[in-house]
């Protein structure tokens, strides 16, 4: 009678084999948090964060393009349109926002070069200047209110408050991101956190800078 050979059963990996990544039964992996064979990548690539950011910025562009179109149409077909004098502090606020953008770029480059002290100093400066810009915008709104120009005074004032207010709301998101980086600065400097967070925040912040310059030109020409 022929002898039937039974193939050996595959060995079941022990708990120690699976816990090689983080000690809880799952491999650590490059994509962060997911399990997988040893050497398999599971960390989200930096380009994914950047792609998500660009998609978000595209939505913001569409929003402000719609606002611009509404302003042009409303001004062209309106008999009650009354021009308003822009508060002079807006130009000072622009300089503050530009300085904040420069400080953030210097901070990002210092981190890439491994200069920890310059990274934290410039990052703090960028965040503080961002808050100063919002404070300056509040002064501009207060100045208009003191002159009797409110949201519903006329169509031009409505668009002024709408555009500057919408920009300020989006900028507050950037300020929150900046202060989050300030809080995480020691870990970023030590390489314990991914520097892509700094890059993505810089993209958003520089975009807000460019958007404000566009809005200021639009308000200067149209209002």
C-alpha cells in the first residue's frame, strides 16, 4: 500500500513576531498605524498631505471667485452703489502679513537645515504676526463703524465686510495651524514629528498672503 504523506501545517507566527513593530500585535509600518509584513510601508506619503491641501485651496479659490463675480455684477447693475474710503491701516496690515509669510519661510528653511533655535524663533514670529494682522483687521472694521459704515449701509460696504471677514476666518485656520506647530516645535526639531506639517502649513499661509493682496487690489479698484 502506498504511503500518503501529509504536508506540514504552516507555522503560526507567535505574538513576538507580530509585535515587532510596536509591541501590540501589529507591525508599525511606514504608513503609521496599520499592520503588515516586516518592511512593508504604511505611512501616509507627504505628497498625500500636499495634494489634500491643494484641493482645499482650489475650493477656496472657487469661493472667492464667486464673491468677485457677485461684486462685479452687483456694482454694474446697481444705482445705490456708493464708494467707501478704505481704512489706511489695511496697507499696514498687508505689510504685517507679508512679514509673517517671510518669517514662516525662514522658519521652514531653518528646520530643513537643522538650525533649531532659528526654526523656533521664526515660527513664533510668524504666529505672532498672524495674530497682529487679525488685530489690525479688527481696527479697520472699527474705523469704518466709527464713520457710520456698517455691513448693511450700502452694497459696497457689504462686500467689504464679506470679503475681509471671509479672508479673516480662513486665516484663523492658518493661525491655529501655526500655534499647533509652535506647540510641537520641540518634537519637530528633534525629528519626532513629520516636517511635512510645516511645509503644508507654509503652503496654506503663503496662499492666504497672496489672496489678501488680491482682495486688497480688488477693493481698491472696485470700492
